[in-house]
């Protein structure tokens, strides 16, 4: 079992930045691809970013590409999401996720093995 705990959410003005953290416990994350999803009120959970086991590969949807950066520190069992140039449409609960697989399974929320409980990001206009 892996427990994931997100932090770093909050209220920020449009154009601002935030860094989310996801700390894992129970098992080393080095065997998991890691990533982030988000869910806005009334909408489905959507993919935001994923990073491979060693961190040498990442991918993002077009909606955040160039603005968000995912990274990981396996020694600290932690994954990060740096979010720049935030927009009001980025407002959502952000969830950390882990999966033994790294690939198209990340394009839908049903492909994950573990989830955190989320952290709220609110971007004001």
C-alpha cells in the first residue's frame, strides 16, 4: 500500500505560481510512475502531468504544457508540480496519483493504482 498526501494548494491571482508537493509513504515511489490529475467543480477528473519512474520522461496535456512542470525526488519519496502563469480555469482540486505503468493509462483517471485526497487550487481573476 502507498499513501499519498498532497500539499501546497491555495489561493493565487491569475498569472501567479504555486508548487504542489506529494509525499508518499508505505513504499518507495521509485517503482511507480507518478503524476497529477485535477477536478474542477462539476467536471470530470482530468490528467495534468506524469513522470516516469526515474524522472527522465514527462508528458502533459496541451492545456498545461509550457506552464506546468512535474518533477520527482525518489530519495525524498516526493513528487512536485510547479505551476506557472496560472489561469482561472486552472482552479480545481489537484490529486497526486501513482501507477506501476507509464503510458496511455495516464490519459484517464481509471488507470491509477493509488490516489491522494487532493489539495485545492483557486486562481482568481
